[in-house]
C-alpha cells in the first residue's frame, strides 16, 4: 500500500513520501501563480480550476491562498473567501454552497502523533473536514481535523473548532461551542420585502 493510499484512508502515513512531496510542490506552484496574478481575472479563474478538485459557479478567493494538495478540496457555488485562506487538505475538505469565509482562516485535516519519534520521521494522519451550505466563518477561525459544520451556521471570529457544529446555530470560542440557535433576526441589514428598505435588526 502506498503512502498516498494510506492518506486517503485516514490512517497513519509518511508525509515525507516523495510522491506526496511532488503533489504538494505542484499545488504550491499553482497557488504561487494565483497569488502573483490575482489582478488577471481570466488567469485567476483558470488557475483555481487547476488547483481545486471541483468548483461551483461564482467562486471568488482573495489572494493569497495556501493549500497542501488543492485537488483534495471541493467548493460549491457562490463562495467567497477573504485574504490568507489556508487549507491543509490531505484528508479532504468539502465546502458547500453560499459559504462566506473571513480573513486568516485555517482549515486543517492533518494531525500528528504525540510520539516524538514517529512525528520526527514525518508520520501523520488526516481526517476530512466538511462545511455545509450557507455557512459563515469569521476571521481568524481555525477548523481542526475531522470536523463537520452544519448548514446555515455561523462560526464567530477567532474560534477554534475542535468538534462538530450542528446546523442552524451561532457558535464561538476556544474551544468553539454553541452560543445560541441561529434566527432570522440575527442577520444585519435584513431587507423589508414590502417596501424594499433596509433595517438593522
């Protein structure tokens, strides 16, 4: 069994395997081009199509971005991420539709052994991260391996998400915990459909 196969299975593998190093170097090359040519919309769109496993429509990422593999991340439609999005995606990252991500967010699927001997030799394992539809992730959030965030939820700025967050909640803190159920009135700038005016709730 190859180290890549082990990685895909979510079991202990050696990240210093040459084939995996080459894949990460390829991702670094693509993301470096994206970060250097962010003003060229056509080239930028071409590059993100080469970087990610799959993309929906209307996907916008502010440069710079950083990824381990790139092809292990899928993104749905109507996505926006602010500056300095970092995704370590060996375990796979699935991002739904209508997701908004603030600046300086890290999504990490890789984990390392507590055993220093194995850690020094490059061993790790990777668990998938899943982010549902219509999720808002505030600035400076860290999402750890194996976490799922449910549809419509909000993760407050600076949170460290160590466990699953269900759908339809506002959660924040270190470790991230549920603050309250998400309600229509939690949103700012709600549009009054009758008269088209904006009001602050």
